[in-house]
């Protein structure tokens, strides 16, 4: 029998936390919860979770610090952050710290379940992925270890950033539309209406790592009206 996938819900608002636990248990997951950032960090460090859902506004240790500390321990840990609907800076900061995706409050529980399922579908790298990705003479990326270098500078990547690079590399002959990345990398259904800046923010993060001049990219370029293209691979 296949084991149940394990989720950790870190949310201080009791009605939201208990509601999410009930929903995900109903959908067949094994679920633990934490009432604040301190408890969430302790549980994240103690046990293996297939995905962690954490709120930004948490007592003791906020969601940003918690995401950062989890990422430092396990760069491949899937994370979805719950953010205030109007807090654009929360969204940008959370993704910059390594969250795979975000869901804005107030949110539809059904939509959150779909987002969790999508992240989990993409949570494990393909067995046949390439080992090393080279971009020009200066950038070399160790795919399996989520690491690399640009000149003498060492680089660290999240699992999702690496998946974006690998997908663009595999389709380097053409621009890849943003919607295709959401479907193929994030795992969202093509007919799912999603308002998200996840792709754009991940591309901006990647450019800061692999480009000498992120404002004038040579490797990860935008093709107006068509999408993103990876050059020099």
C-alpha cells in the first residue's frame, strides 16, 4: 500500500487551521498542524513532510523566517505560503525566500487543495534529468545538488528554480509561454484560472543568480509576446 503524503499546516488562526486539517485529511493526506512559527519549526525539523503550508503572519517566528530556516535545512522542501491578499511585498518576499507558490487570503479551500496537489505532482525531480547545466563560459549548474557557480561566485537554487531552468533548457529551441510553465512546471491544469506572479518572480530570482547583469539578461531572456527562452545552454 502506498503511504499517505504528509502535510504540515502552520497557521495561528484556529478556525482556518482546523478547517484546513479537516479538508486535507478528507482528501487522503496525513496532516499535522502547528499554532505558531516556533512549533512549526520544531515539527518541520523533527519529521519529513511532503509539503508545508505556512501563514506569513505567525507568532514567535513569522512565516518568512520560518521559510528561510526550513529552506536552509532542506532546499528541496515544497512550501506554499498563505499571504494577505493585498500584500504584494509579502508575495515577492515569500517567493524570494524559496516558497514554491503562494495563496492569497481570503482563499477558496478548493483552490488551495488544487494548488497543493499541483505542487506535490512536481515535488520529485525526474530520474533522467541532466546532471550539469552550462550557460556560456561562466555559469555551471549542478542540477542534482541544487548548486552552481557563476565565475567565482557560488550559487544555490531551490528545487522549483531548478525545474524552471531544466524545462527551459529542454525547450531551448523556442520561447516558452508563462502559461506553459505554470502547466508543466507547477502542474496546474490548463483550464485552471490562476492569477499569480509566481513565474515572473522565479524568473527574476534566477536572473539575479545566473546573469552578470540581471537587467540585461543574456541567458534567460524575454521574447516579447511569446514567453521566456534559455540561451547559451
